[in-house]
């Protein structure tokens, strides 16, 4: 094989493609597609590997996403499995491990919240989040739930029914708070309950979010009757109250369906050219106990293929006990038999996937589809607003493409003290908080009583874009976010913005322009400033603002970005100021340097707790001996120290 042949994609080299396809067996398994840099573009599965892979190259699939991928495929690898179910499980593990660019189907736009239980901790926490982090394998996420208000209400009621930790951090160092006294918390902060017993309580809570409330009620009823037989009436009364609470929770949160014996999931979608909104209804014992929502890329496949992938990703992240006996689907799944076999093995009993055409099951799916249509309409309205704002901004700034990534910067300080800066990011007009950054201003000339917003902004921009200047000096090409490229997804330079907005007037803008010009990046990014008083947009080198109206969509988008940058900068400044003020009193204590202050604050969490501590308690902190402990105590109790000195003089 010549070097020129190696540089051709498989689709451009028919002889090599045909030879490679003939080597692939007609058996179930998993396949990789790699690009010229040996990066994995896509991981898939099939019950007949050769047929599936051949279908990619026959030109029948005209989707732009697939066409783009096939132009980059340089090599194919396969792993043969014994069964189709094994192929599905292996594919899921490999996708989680490698995160290929073209395997992205479900969009992580933080539209829907999850409930997380941190089983990796000795005393698990239960909280609501919009970020599904899988860093710790034992932690569990339930959802995503389409109704955040209902989810918060349910969690609030659950914390009233069961004694659970109510605070993420202890309120006091050496004693429980009021929640323990009124029976809301079992004293987790002081380890007044063992980890094993507390986890048993959390397991009951998990059953509620698994849709197993009826099963939990039966278990608690049996425990209550056993406690009553053993004359343990206090424990029986607590169980009775929990059962009553669960019944009230069920009355408020669930909708009864005609058949009270059915446990099934029903899934349907509604789609336009860009978005596919998927709804999954969870029916347990004839009750609608959960409504989950997913947003998918409508270009990723036919409706049945999208539903298949949603179900695969959903059921691979749940406990087997949560898998229902029957799954109703709006469209026929392309590999429904494979999924059913996989779920049956996981559940340990037969799972059926049904595409109903009439009667009650079809009516249920129609209800799910109507809800999906409502979600799609809401998504369209939100997307249309953002698209209109980005289009208007592109016209205002004369941009060749819609500005996909916009960054906003602001400075916050009080007369130069605790000077900080913020970087906030909007992607497709939506705040992308995972990309937010804050900076501490390092300029030695900026101190309390001497501020310089121009120098501070120049420093932040220099630090932010330093890696791009270095890359460009090496001859690398800077690709803005508005330009699609699969290589960007695997590059450390993938976050280059289309627009940089500075909060301020012409002075701040000039400082930033000078820095970018020096770094040879001024031609690669559009830089603007937004003045507060009249909401005016300034461009580099222009003495007059752009002719815009304060209420037009593009200006409103910049205003939202500016306000978010200001909020983020002010909150970080307050945090830094609070930390400094907290440390200021400790700085005045002789012999108490930075390291010992850090040890004290790590142990007591606040100066108030340090003030209340006895010398003996202070001396238990690493690095704090009896003499320093007494100095700390005397500093916070000068009257006692003075009385002690007088007694010694007498």
C-alpha cells in the first residue's frame, strides 16, 4: 500500500474498502470507525457486522452527519461477540470509555434536572442537579425529570417522611442542629447513626424514585406489624407515620390509569428538522409515577433509531429492578429484539417491547406523544428566540457566520481590593456554566486604594488567549466555534470564541485590543464592548457606537451576557473579600502564620467557632501546640487574660 493510498478515506478507495469489508465476519459484534489520526469517530453494534458496515458505504444514508463522518473514516475495527445482547452491553461500555464525537445523540443542555444519590459516600447525600457527572461509578442519577417543581416538591416531602441529612455541611462542629432535635435528621454530622443504618433509610428513598412506592409501603407495613408484635410501639408508630406520608405522597404526585396491574414504560417523540423531544412515561402498578424527558438530535437517525438509542442509554444506567416487564414504543425499533434480549438478561425475566396499534396501549402512547409535542413546541420557541438573537447580532457585527460561542468579561473590586475578573460563556445563545472561569488579578500595582480596570482587563485577556497565541506562533490554524469540525472536539483549542464582549466603554476595549494585537489574534476574533449607560456597542477603532436599539434581539443577547458576567464577577469578589475578612483577625495573633490559620479554619470552618473553642480543644489541631493555643484563646478573650495577669501579679 502506498503512502498516498493511506491518506485516502475508505470511501475514496473502493478496492481497499471492498477488501476490508470481505474480512469482516457476518456475526454479531461491535465496530469502531477511526480517522487519519487514529481517533475513534464512531462506535456501533450489529447482529450482522458486515452487512451493517456495508450499508454505510452504499450511499443510501444521505444524512449530512453520516456523510461528514464517512469522509473521515480511514480504518474499521470489529470485536465479535457471542450474542446480540453482549454486543449491546459492550458498545455501551466502549462509548462511555471513549466518548466518540459522532456517538453524541442526547443533548446535554441541562434542560431537565436529575436526582442524585451519592452511594459512593459513607452517608449518601440526596440532591437535585442538572449536571449528570459519572465520575463515581457507585453514584446514581434518577431522571431526567421534565417537571422540576414536582421533583423538588417530592424531595421536600420525602425529607419530611424519612429522617435524612438536611444540610450539605454541618451547622455546628461538636453538636447536631435543630433538625436532630425535631426528628428530621438522625444526627449524621456527629455520626449519631451508623453508616449502615443510614444507608438503609436512603435505600427506602431510592425505591420512591424507582417507582416502587407500593412495594415500599408493603415492606414498611410488614415491619410495622412485626414491631407491634414485639411490643416496640415507638418504632411501629414511626413506621405508621412513614406509611401515611407515602400514601399522601402518592395521592399528590401520581395519576391512576385504568389497569391497576400494569407496570410498563411508554416512550414517544415529536421532532422537527433539528430537535427530537422524547417523553418516557413510567407506569407502575397502574400509576403514572414518573415522566422523563430527553432532547435528541433529529438528524441522528429515523424516529425508531432515536427511540432505540434513548432506551439503550436509559436502561443501561438504571438498576435491573427498575426495568418494567413491558415497554410500549411509538415506532418499531430497528434492533428491538436485541434490546429485549439484553433487558431480559439484566432483569432475569422476559421483557417484551410492543408497538401497539389500537385500544388502551395505543391510547396511552398517544398521550405520551401529545406531551412530546408540547415539549417540542416549547423547545422551538426557545430555540427561535436564541436563533433570532444570534442572527441579529451577526448582522449588527457583520459576522460571516452565526456566533455560536460568545464570551463576556467583567472586573469586580472595591477601590482595588480583592480585584477579580469573570469569564462567562454563551453557546448558541444559552449560558454554558461548565465553561465559566474566574480570575484573581495578579498585577502587583493593583492594590487596596489603587485600581486600574484597563490593566486588569488586559491581564485577563492575555491569560485567557495565551495558549492560542502560542499555537498560532507554531503555525497551527485557529478555528472559531462557528466553524464545524470534528477535529475540534478532540483538540485543546476547541473553545475559541466567535465574539468577545467586554463590559465597559472605549477605554476597556482599547486595552483588550492592544493585547490581542500584540498576540497576533486580533484578526481571529470579533471584539466589542457594551457600555452600561445607554447600552451602546463599540467596535475597535470606532469613536461612535453602532447604530442599534437597546431592545433589539442581538443587543438583548449581549445585555444578558453582560449581566451574567457582572453577576459572576461580583459573587466571586464577595467570596474573596469574605475570605480575607475572615482571615484578618487571625493575622493579628502572634505566632499564627498562614499555614496554622489554614489548619484552624479547616478544623473549625469559621472564626466564630475558633473564638468559642477552649485552649485544650485548640491544641488538638495539627501544628497548634499548647502555647499557641493559649495565645489564640487570650486574643479572643482579653478580659480573662487580663484577670489572669492581675492574679499572677498579686
